[in-house]
C-alpha cells in the first residue's frame, strides 16, 4: 500500500522529520562518530540531530572538536536534508530515473517547498536543486581561498564546503572549534561577504530565487517576490545602522571603520536565520541583544532554508493592520488584494509563535534560575526561529530545558501549523452558522 495515501501531507512531513532525527541521533551515538572513539550520550545526539535537521545551530557539544569526520558528515547531511526538504530529496532519484511521481507525491513536494501550486512542481524542483548545488559549490570555492592557505588543500576545501552548506541552509553550524563560530575571521572580507550572501540567498526562498532567474524573460515578479525582497532589504539596511550606533562605543570601539561596518552588517544578516557570529555575543549591550531577538523572531522567507515568523507573515500582519486603521474593506498591497484566509493564517502563526516562545521562556527560566531572563529569551527565540545564535548557556542548561528547546526547534522548522494539522483533523462543517453577537475588545 502506498504510504502517501495512508497519511496526510502534514503527518508525513512531521513524521518524516521526527524519524530522521531518531536515525541521525542513532548514527551520532555510534563510537565512530566521536573524535574520541567513545559512544555519545543518546540524548545529546538527539539534541544535535534535531538542531542539524531543523537547521538551527544550537549545540551542547562543540562541533569542531567533539565529532569525528564521520560525525561531521552526518551533521552536514542532516543540515542539507533539513535545508532543502527531505521530500524534495527523496523524490529526486525517481525523477532523474525518468519515472513519473504520483499526484500525492507532488503535493508533498509542494508542501515541503512551501509553494501554493502543484503545476510544474517537478520542473521547479529540478531548478531548485541545480541552484542549491551551484550556489553551495561557488560558496565553497570562495571560502576555500581563505581556508586552504590556513588549513591545507584537503582540509581547506572540506572546511569551505561544510561552512558553505551550513550558511546556505541557514544552519549556523561551524567546525572552527571551541564554540568560536567565525570570530577569528572578523576582518576577512571574503569570509564575511561570502557567508552573508549565502545566508541571504538561502533565506529568500527557492521560489523567489527562481523568479529572479526568469525575470529577464517575464519582465515581472510575483507579489511574494516583491514583498520578500523589499522586507529583506529593510531588515538589512536599517538594523545595520542601528547596530552600529548601539555598539560603536562598546564591542566596535577598538575596530576600524571598515571592520565595524562589516561586523554590524554580519551580525544583522546572521540572525535571519543563520546563527554565525564574528563578535562575542555575550559582550553586546542588552539593547543590541534585543534587536537581534527581534530579527531572529521575524526570520527569513517562506519556502526557504530559514526559519522564524517569516518576512511575508510580518508584512501581511502590518498591511492588514493598516487597512483596518484606514477602514478599508480589503487588504491590499502593490495593487493586489490579499485574501482574509492569508491574513487569518498569519495571525494564527503569530499567536503560535508567541505561545511557544513565552511558554518555553517561562519553563526554562523557572528550571534554570541561574540565567537571566534576557539570556533565556534569547536562547528560546533562537531555537524557535532555527537561528542557532547563543549567549553561551545552551551547554549549561539542564535536561528539562534541553527537551523544551528540542520541541521548539522541531515546531520552528517543521512549522507550527504543520505539526498541529498532523494531529488535528480539520473541521469542514459549513452547513450552518451560529447567531452573531459582538464582544467589546478595546
């Protein structure tokens, strides 16, 4: 019996992620996966596998020093699967073999990619995978310019490839060792610019990237692409200026103007939602940390490797609020009408995001009172938005807090609605309507 017919799309995607986490954790727990040759605590492996598959980057064990070459390979494989989508990768052998995939499989790929139509999904998938491979190889080649002279040819190439995949998939995993991320490359224009471009391209969304490739032919782009590009530009330019102003007398005080601008730009791009850092995050002002929490919460764009609330969600919420303030009968943007179904979905996602972050912060703050509220909120938001930035408390958290972060990372990557729909059966009863009665709300 075809498995795709037994379960709903939400159940297959949510269950598939869960199963891959368990498999990944099992492989990481093997002695061959650790540098010491000793088996690793399975729960630590579950945390690492969840973080990798959910392209988050929060770790309880240092990726660079603890894991063997095999362990690092498992981690980067999980990152690639989580970034592109396991359903997309699972159907590629069938497509390249020249066989047709069923309608149900096409629907799963559509949901996995976060697109709204099923027509042309196979052609789109081929373009996306070609784009992913090409972009990651170019990124690896550019990073190797710096890494090969430092680590040698073979190791430099592998370091370039690992960090290119991690950056494009917005994972934030690094293998520099000692939880240092990219702080050693604070002044390297090649490393900073390459990583930032990979993060941005990965966070724009596959549909937007393909839309951009075909722009010369179509002479126009979709509403989604316009929204993503405009919101992304705003969230890069203005926060960079604000970060520079907040930190120029603090973490940027001893740096040159060029390095200060580069560091400000990098620290603003990374929270959406890559997880690399070139500055010591614990040294930032609380106001700057809160700015990064906001950027993490918003995140990247739908159908991308990034997490968070999503740029389009925040755009729809703002536009709908402005429409209500202006007493408009419809929600409009760029001479297009946005349906109230989309507005309602955006509000649901916002409410679920707040619920997860608030609940997670309360539980971890209560069970780990040695950490400040800001530290916990930062960590929880990073987990929800699958960012991976940390103020250094993740390895010190107790078991309860780690379980909470695992759940939040899972919801953040798979999607709160997808997870809920895998358990809740939609109510399609539309044959009646209850009497209307208003309530005062303000």
